[in-house]
C-alpha cells in the first residue's frame, strides 16, 4: 500500500471510535505534557538565572572574617583592609559594610528589645549600591550629607518586617529615631543585605558607637582575573592572619541553587516517564480490544486479498497515529503550561527543541511497542477464523 493508503486505513479505527481514541491519547498527552513542562520550567529558570548573572556579573567577590582555628574566635578585618584590596590591579570596585553590634532596629520605641526579628544594623560605604548591583524600590541611597545624619536605608525583607512600604517614616535604632530615606529591592548577589538596616559610616560612629571595623568587603574584579583576585584576597585583606579570612563568590551560590533545582527536575522527569508508560499501556489495551472487536473486518480484508503484512501495517499505523495524537497534544499542553508559569514569574519562556522532538519521538516509540503485539495478533487471524466469529 502507498503511505497515504496506510494512513487512511490506520485512521479508520480512530474515526469509528473517537471517544476511546481520545481517552487513550489523553494518557500519552498527560505524560508528555508533564515532561515538557518540567523541562521547560527548568530551562526557563536557568535562562532567568543566566539573565540575572549577565546583568549582575559573576565577578563579585566577598571577604569577611572567619573563625580562628587556634582560638575559635571570629577574626577582625584591619582598618586598612578596604584600601589594601583597592590596590589590587584587576580590582575595579570595593565597598564595605560593618555590623554595629548589640544594636537592633524597631518600628516603635515601645517594642521589647528581645523582639529584633533577626534584623541587623550595618554601616555602609556610599558606593555599596553600585558594587553589589542593588537597586532601590523607593526613595534614595545614602549620600555624603545623609551618611552623617540619622538616616537609614532598609533592605527589602527588613522593610517588610517593619511594615515600611517606602521612604518618609522613622524607625527606632539604638535608642534614637532614624529617618528612612530609601528601601532596597531584593539583592540577588548579597541576600544578607535584605534583612539589614544600612546607615552611613560616619553616622554609625557618631550615634551608635561603631568601632569602624568592616565585617564584609565586596569586591568587583575584571572578569578575566576573578580567580586570581580570589586567590590573593584573604592575604591582602589581612596579611597577618590570611587563614582567618573567608572569601566567597556569591554567583556560585546561585549556580549551586540551580544545581539543586536540576536534581529535583530529574525526579519530576521520572514521574513524567511513569505517566508516559501508563499512557503506553492504555494504548496497548485499546489496540488489543480493537483487534478483538474488528475480527470480522480483518477476516473480510484477508478474504479480499490483504496480506498478513498489510494487516500488520494497518494496526501498527493505527497505534502510531494514536500515540502521535497524544504526543502532539502533550507537547502543546506542556508548552502552554511552561509559557504560563514563566510569564507569571517574569521569566523568559524557554522550551528546548530537543524536548519537543524527544517527546514526539518517545510517543512514537511507545506507540510502536504498544501496537506491535496487537498488530501481529491481527495478522495471524485466518479469514475463516475471523469470519466464523460473527
């Protein structure tokens, strides 16, 4: 038979029993849709991460005091640490923050001191915003004037906990009222700033007895020399005790989180494969029943001269068409789910072509396997045996 004849004959069973065909195809579609959606959402998440890193850069390094292996005490960055790091040739930006110890931030002076909400108060240098790639949700950043007065910029989580939605209100810090001049957007590369109240370096010293020691130094380096800078950063920050310094690359944490998400994606793909297998069993069941119900048709075709091979091809084509219908529907549903979810998260929607092609290919393989036994069984029926059952 010509390919067109094979398709026409193979589609006969689907046209005569549309409800059964749709239900069988639905099983395949659910499995493929699950797999496409999982791959698509994972790829969209990865694309969003790549977009974030492209915007924020992977060249940010941080150095902070670690714990001494000898005494077990937390080290202290020297006063000269920031200026020393700035002398490293490939370093392009340096900014520091310093935790103000035993000082908390409150919305009111009537709140018990023990209810700090986990927020910290830190002194910040004026170029911190540009160095860490942060942005303001409301208000303005500290400047040379406000850094000397009781003014504060709240991290996103700190503002949320305090019930502050924007600039122009006062918060209670260390026994004194500070004016909120700005609220930050969530900081991807420095999430520790999200739960922080940031005040000027001079203001922290004047109003809160800040000792002037930096606790974290944020460093931007030229992309080609990031690893080289990381290797000398601890020794530069504190030449007397480099082993007590902790150096990290914040973008690595984001990529590690993506690796965890990838492992979870693998588990979900396994569940989608199980659903696909169940759909394949449904197709096999449909084809076996179809052979039993159409014995007279098979006998008549055999009586009219159809060969065993032609009968086998007919039922195999029917199984493939049924699976392809479910596969294409699954790809469409999975793509729609991916686009919808990615849009709701503000991500770029990405559905890898290999996932769509692989999904359709998997359904055709499932259809071929599921239809093989019914097709062989149908081809083995003799005309007399098939017609005698009616």
